[in-house]
C-alpha cells in the first residue's frame, strides 16, 4: 500500500495571523468548568461508576484499586461498553515515576483461522465477523483487572468488586441512554438474543426511564469473581455457562480457551512532545505508536499560531493522520505473531521528519491502495466500532491510571450468556476479514492483523498519560473505534498547544482522517463554512458527522498539585467524583 506524496517541507507558519484568526472557529462559550480536587479524582462514562472509584480511594485504596472498582461498576451501569465480556488496556504511571501497562485485549479462540469468515465467492459470509457467535473472542477484562490488582493494588480484592455486586443486585435508575437498546432488543427474535431479552426487558417490554434496573444473574457472576478472583470467571460455573452458550449457538469458545487466557503486563511505548513525556499502549494497541508518530510530525509546526481548527491547522492534522494510519495498516498487529514490526522506526523523530517532508501545505495527498476490489455488501459500513469506554483516575499520592476497554460494537454481540447476565463482545470483527483484500472504501486485508488461534486483534484504544519531570500531568482516552487515536491526539494538542483547560479540551470540536476511505470527517458544528471551502480547495473530501468520541480526562497542575477532571459533554451519563 502507498500514499501518493509530493515532497515539500512544511513551514512553521502557513497563513498570516489575521487570516488564521478570521478562519478559526470559537470554542463553545459555555462549558462546565473542570472539577477540582486536592486528593483522589475519578472521571468516567457513568457517574455511579465514578462514585464507586472514589469510595475505593476514600477507603485508602490507590489508583489501581479505584480502577478495578470503576471498571466493574461500569460493567453494570454502562452495558453498551463497560464490560466483563470484552477486553482492553490499562496504563499506569506511579507518583514514583514507575510506568507500566496491562494488556487484556481479547484473543481469538483456538479454532479460529484467517479465512473463517470468507464465503465461496470471496466475500464476508453473512456479516459473521460482526454478528453471531463466530464474532466472539475470548474475553480479557477480568484477567486484566485481576493481574493489575495483584501487582499494584492495595485494598482487598473482594472490597473493590463488591460495589458492582451491589449495583447489579439492587439495581440503579434506567436512563434514556439505555432505552434505545431495550427497544431494539424487544424486537429481536433470533434465539441468540433469548438471554438478552430476559435481562434487558421487563415483562417483554423496555424498562421505563427512571425504573430500577436490577441484574440478578450478573450479580451472581460478579459474586463468583469477587470470591474466587480470576478463576471465578475463567474456570468453574461462569466458564461452563459461556462454553455451553457457544456450543448451543455454533460459537468457537471452549472451557479450554477460557482457562488458557492470560493478561500480560508489558512495557508502554514512549515519546516526547515539546518537553513532555508521552506514554501509550504498545501493540496490539496501535494507539500509542500512532499518537506519538503524529505528535512527532506536528512538533515542527507552530500549531498555536495556525489557530485552533483553522483550515491550515486542520490540513496539517489531516495529512499527519493520513500517513500515520497508512503506517498502522501496513505494519501493526499482535507482536506475538508479528515479531518484526518496525516499532522503533515508527516512533522515531527521523521517521516523522521524513514523513513531514511529504506534506504539501497547499494540497491534500490522495490515499492510494496497492490492491483494490469490490467491497462486500455484507461488510459495507462496518469499521472498528465507536462504542468503547474510557476512564481516568489519580489518587491522593499522585499515582495515575488511564484505562480503555470495550466489547467492540454498541452492546458488543448483543448476546447475553444465559444464566450469567453479561454481554459478550464481537471483537473478532477487528481482525482483517478478507486476507489480502484492501479497498479504497476502507476494508483492510493486510497480513499483520489476520485472525489466528490465540491471536489478539489490532486495536485503536489509546489510554494515554502525558508526564512532566517524572510526574503525571495529563490523563486522557476515549471511545470511538479508529477515531479514538485522533480524538486523543486533539485533546493533547488542545491542552499543550492551545492552552485549554480540561473541560474546554474535551468539549472542543474534532476532525478525523484514517487514510482509507479517503475522507475528512468533522463534527458538523466544528468548522466554519469558510474553512470547509478552503479545505475543499486543497483537495480534501469533507464529510460532516455527529459527535466524535467521549474523552474523559484529568490534568494535574504541576505547581499546586491540584487535579482538574472533565467528563466529555458528549457522554450522556458521564461524571467525575473526587475530594
């Protein structure tokens, strides 16, 4: 795969300052101020989960304890993405300067293969990589939280899982955010969704907003995790229920798959930007490498002078995104199966300088593919899902956690394990489904991310920590599928280059380019008509969109030590809790 490139060195300033000022879009005039705290602070997609994390901190727990409590609570209160049936990544930066991460990305079942979704005509068979039992990968969340807690937690395991048990057993008020899924599942008739209807419907009908939503099967599953730790999910009753569900409906996951699953502690990737240290997840997450590569490219530009979301600013961001996503597709995947990935080169300032030379300040580059073909109608419109969740935590001592986890699509596979009460992921859809087939419409078929037994699929999840002088400074992450990478990048730039506070930084409008398909999307309130016209004149193909991502962040003032959190206003139930 290639990008058609016109070598030209980018200047420091691309447009006169007065023109840039005229073309910039003002930030929203009314944003809630960041929530301050002098001790612990938690921000997540659901206010009840943030409260569970804060309670762990109040009882003397550290950031890891609060992360476990928050994550399990989200599995109850935010079932569209919070989970025990999925997986993700946890990034940790200690107040002592220790930095590590935990990889609990899902794995393909032992019976998986690269061609498992290909029909005789060479297309994806009945969307089977996204819908139904074959789409489900071996979950990793419980193993990841258990490993992180065993390594770094302070409180007793049972005490940090118990709040989630209580929420599931006693229930919580249904919000309007839950209603659309309940209405959808009420109309679903496939046998796959019998367990889902039993959990999410009240007498066959959606719960009314404000009604108490209790989940007794999920409470019993969480009790087994509380009492037995990791084995309460990967062995025994829960593992048996998962395997029986797979056998009944034609899935691949067995009790052996579950027993063999292991989360991994691994070294984060590291870069620098304008004197700050940047820490992110290493593969199979592509987010850390991609964000550092783009920051390296953009470091030579005076982004503040260009003006936030001016045409000139959006152009250099989009061209950096285009090139980085091409690198992502060509090189990145599960390192266990791709030991020759050029990680050091992609993270280097030298590579960024060479890429920057190809950016023409006056013209958008076309995105070209080495091989093209007809896009399967069954696959059309499916890319990496935007339904994920992120939370950020800092404790009183200054230890920090940035964690992103997912079940892939909106409510994952939408299949609840009968008797266990939780939704399974459809994460196998993140593998490249048609080996060797890459199209201009955005289907990727490159080898590094093709399915294989035990392999972890490539991810865009990007929990990130920015540090200064060995101390955490900014914690950020977001849901959004492939848009995650660019959402996190822009929040970082909003703080470091544009001087925004945490609330302004997560509220500001965003753009996205991912190489293929060759389009520049933007939140429809985020660019002025003049900027759109100027970008189109440069050759960009613009597409307005609704909200992009839900970034939840914390900034720590290096002078006072005070923490400031902001939940993204795009999150219906988002909230922070701190002291």
